[in-house]
C-alpha cells in the first residue's frame, strides 16, 4: 500500500468524505476519487461504503485503521524532525521542563541568562518527562529539566543537584523551633493529607512509604500535580509530601516545610542529545539553574 494511498485513507477517515479528504490533501475531488478506486483495486477489497451520503469504513478498513494511524503519526514525526534539523542554531536556548520547575527555577535562570547574553533567543515550554524525551529526540527542544531518571538511551542525562522529599503543612502547623527537624513518617499516621496520584517514580515512592503508615493518613482530597497539592496545603486542607522545589513555590511563608524522615532523595536532571554539544548560552543557562537550585535547597 503506497504512502499516498495511506494518506488518502487517513484523510477520508478523518473527514468522512472524499470532498473533505481532497481539501485536506490539497488535491481535486476527482483525483481523490480516482486514487481511492485505484487503492481498492490494488488491494482487492473495498475500503469504504457509502451510507447516507458519507463514507463509512468497511470491516477490512477497520482492521487497518490502527496501523494506518501509526504510520501517519510516524510520517508527521519524521517531518517535524527534518524541519528542525534544517534550522540549526535558530533557537540557541530551547528549554522544556516539568511544571514545578517552570514555577521555581526556569524564570529566574532565564532572566539571568538574558542579562549575560542580551541577544540570545529563548523558547520555553513545560512538558511531563515522557513527552519531554520525545521533544528532545525530535529536536524540538535542546535541553530538558526534570526530577525523573528517565533512563532514555538516546539522551544524555546530567545531575544538577540533589534534594529530598519535604513534608509541607499550612502556616502555623508546627512550632518554629521544629521546622529544621526531620519529621518521622510515622508522625503522619491519622493526619489529614492531600493524596497525590502522580504516576511517576517520585509519586510511586511516596505512595509506597505512606502505605506502611498505621493508621493510614486521612485523605479527603487527591490531586494529580504536586503544585495543586501545595496550593491546597496553603489553604489549610492538610499536609502533603512533595519535592523540595514544589515545597518552595508560591509566596514566602505560604506553607511550612520539614524534611521527611527517612531521607528520600530527589534529583534534578538536565537532559540533552549526545550528538548536540551545548553552546555557550546553553552551558551558562545550566550553570545558573544549578546555582539557583542549590541556593534554593539550602534556604531555611
């Protein structure tokens, strides 16, 4: 099955008509009709039947649908990759990071970088780690910042700094004299907590440790982002376990924080393609991110 037939098949599936498919592919309706007929003659079976003025996929077409959509997706990714490869150096600083880091580290590091390199162009975005790896591989971005060890074989991963899981609480929850002391995880037994249903390595680790606490913490609200957990804690909804950067987002004194005991490490990683040596702007940016992160994590 030729690629032009695959594209036509997908266009008809998308629009439900040959006229719509022809417009989508920027060809004439007769040309689309002729190509579809030729594809069906070549395959030896019909791909569509006409029902109430619309083209409906046949049983054979439905069996092909998932594979066709995967091919179209691969073609689009190839187009994105070749486009980005054809524009080297157009964006000397293209950074993507997780939402938490976008609220804490990315703005400050970018402002400092722009002071050092006023002519530098910056393109910033937020993505979760899995999408971030795809974006880096496809050359849509050059640097990724994440708290996850992705283990991606086609990307180089560098440790920028190390922190630890923090317990956050509404203002005034603990005496000021206790804030520097680690909070034993057993102290969370029976306490009101924000449940964090985040499907990543950190989320799984936190859920594993909390599952051993008896009696279990009282969870009335569950969220899927650490930032939302922090906002709810600031509103007095209960306690939460979060990464050290989330613990420090928001305005000063919006929450109290204490290190969790046992010590659970959280690592800040920078990722980039091994075949893409970092330029001076990118290296300076990562130095600034490292310095800001380390400074943030030693603040009381």
